[in-house]
C-alpha cells in the first residue's frame, strides 16, 4: 500500500471524531427539535466512513487495526452520551 493510501485510510478512520464534534456543537447550540434532528443526522453520517472502511478491510481480508477501535469506539460512546441527554 502506498503512503498516500495509508494517509487516506488514517483520515477516514479519524473522520468520526469530526462528525461527533459537529453533532455535539449542534446539540449545545439550540434546544429546538429541528436542531436536534440535524445533530442526529450529522452523528449518523459519522458511521459512513467507519462502515465503508470496515467493509474495505473485510474485502481485502486485512486487520482494520487501532483505527477501527477509535472510530467505532468514539461513535458508540458519544452515541450513548447523546442518547442519554437528548434521546
């Protein structure tokens, strides 16, 4: 795998952190139902890069590594926090 591909993969594994941060900001900005709905949509969109990378590593029969632990972990933990506060 080339160095460029490795950088892209690392960024895709880390992408959920950005989605979680934006969702957190949206939850804190306003208590309106439309803002909360938007925050949930942004949070859910954070699963797209993780699921895509998990699928790619499964097809290539590679170990997803620590990136998968980080990506899935932050989504699960913050999803539980968001649900407990806004669910």
